[in-house]
C-alpha cells in the first residue's frame, strides 16, 4: 500500500495535511466512525475534520454503550452533550433558549461518521444516542461533494456538517466567535479536486481501477477550483 501519513492516514504522496490549519471551534467534536467506513473509506471527511479541530476525537466501533472513552465524555460535567442528527425537536442556532441551556458548559457534539446506511446501523446498535438532545441546522444546505452522490440533495458530508454547525452557532456564542472554520472547506475542496483528477486519470488509463464499481464512471469531470 506504500507509506502513509500518520496523521491523515492517506498515502504520503497524496497527503492533505499541508492544507490543514488547526483551529479551536470552541466546541468538542467526537466522531463515531462505523468500522466499514474506517476500513473502506475513500475520502474520509470525518478524519479530515477531526484533525482540523482542536480537541476533536474519533472513535471507531459499532456498539458504544460500553465504550469507556465515550462514556467518560458523556458523563463529564464540563460538557453539554448533543447528537448531531435531524429531528423535530432538535436545537439549532435560531431556537430560543439553546445558548441558555448550554450555559457555561462546552458543547460536546457527537457526530456519526458513516454512509447514511451505516449511520442507521450505528443508531440501531446505539439507541441510547437518541436519548441525547439533538442539534441540527436551520439553513438549507447542499453539498459541493460532486465526486460522491448522496441519497438526497440535503445530505451533506461530515466535514460540511461541522462547518455549517460552527457557522450557525457562532452568532449565539455556543461556538467560538473568533474561530475561522474556512480551513475545513479548504481541505475539503482540495480533496474533491484530487478525487476528480484521479478519476479522470483512471478514465484516461493513467491510473489503475481500484474499486469494482469504477466502470460506472466513464465520463471525465471538470476539476476547476471550487
């Protein structure tokens, strides 16, 4: 497989760390990664988000009810834990009382880092997560992830979710108002450009196919800067 970067776990020749500028969002993100995502991830936006934000952690597993680290965080009185997941009663940056509920605590954001199918599996194996207060967006966003198709237009990648959540919570002081989360989108755009270029090279015969579904993609794509 060749030498890999110890930080982003990508091949050293295609390491994205040079595009990462770590920042403190004023919240703590914990990514729960499905084992299948960890084993077969082609893009890894959750991992890129994790290494971009101060204090963020990534835990790999399917069942987390007895995960020592997650339980330590959930029971830590300095945190106000929430699950980043849509729901009728989910908090967002425009809901009255959210900032007051968080108070002097730091928001602990649990993020399911997986495909939408595997995210449902994580919920099935961890129903206790649905007992947490939920947080979501008030904005209607669309992903710029042109390399990957999501089941529905409003589904966005893990790294985009973190970016928009931070942006929406900065005005109410739940996220660090002085933080600049644009670096999340910078590394994300670089990743998309790399994937599109690699796909074009595969179509041109300059790069070998590595997935059994590569035959579906036979039309070259525009790799202009996003």
